């Protein structure tokens, strides 16, 4: 059952949809633009290509349970 739920979530995210689990949190997709980054070891500037990233935002209920 867990695998089925995760598959549905993955499918929705791959289609560009955000996934909200009530009382737990939201998985959000964000498009990041191209930018200049720096290699911390050498200090050389390199371009970072645009990409889509997934972030997680915990619900207030989850935050309250974790901090108590």
C-alpha cells in the first residue's frame, strides 16, 4: 500500500503537480533559473543550469509535534 501511494505521489510530481498530505506537509516543485555558482575549492565561477527542484514544507501540525 505504501509503494502504491508513493507511486501516485511520484506520478503527480513528475506531471508538475504539488502534493499535499493533510497534517503532514506539502511537496512543492520549484523552477530555478540559471545562475553563476562558485567552486568552493578553487574559487572558479561556473554557470549552474536551470532546473526543477522539489522542496518539502512541513505542516504546522507536524512542526508542533516535533518541537514538543
